[in-house]
C-alpha cells in the first residue's frame, strides 16, 4: 500500500461559530520544505517556502471541557479537487503557555474520507498549534496518508 507524508505550517484565524462553545478555524499553508538541524547547541528547525501551490484548512472546534475539544473539517491541497475530511481521535488538548496571551494545543485526526488523489484514503494527522488572544492560529501538521 502506498503512503504519502506531509508536514506543513498553516496560519489563519479561529473565531466564534454560530453555537456557543464552537470555534470556526480557517487557515492556509504555502508549499514548503522543513529543515531540522541537530548540533552542539541542540536542535533548530524552520519552514522554508518552496515552489508549489497552497493548502487550505477549515474546521469546526467544539469545546468539551476547559482544556479539551473535538474537531472535524476539511483540508484541500491545491486547486485540483484533492481534499481530506477528518475528525478527532479521542479529544484534543488546549492549555496555557509561558506567554499569557497565547495558548498551545495538540490533536490527532483520523481521515474519514477523501476526494481526488485521496479517494479511499486512510491515515492519521497530528496537529500542534498555538492560538493567540485575538484568534491568530499557527498550526503545524504532520500527516501519514495511506492510498489504495
């Protein structure tokens, strides 16, 4: 079975949804390379822009407790109709950081369905993200996608 990996940095916003306790997240990412260097000073990492298209992310986040949530949504890669629908495995976690104006969280999503290149896809995506006080989101994805 063939698999694809991806690692991207998404940026955008999260805003209150139509229902209480619901946030709507909308972000996008450019094509990029990730660079990780381990040396005498420890580890350094960064994303660098590269040729290619954009990816787009939309989700609905339901707060289930002060520090947990569930999420479902869609990630679209490029303009050719290649998309994934996903939902949370268990619960995501959101908590404080040393910066009182920023929270950090993590969640694992399972792929529920796909279109285009991702028709009949399965797999998991992890997200580590930061949420600033005015709704700014920086979200780091790592996905392992299995294709039939």
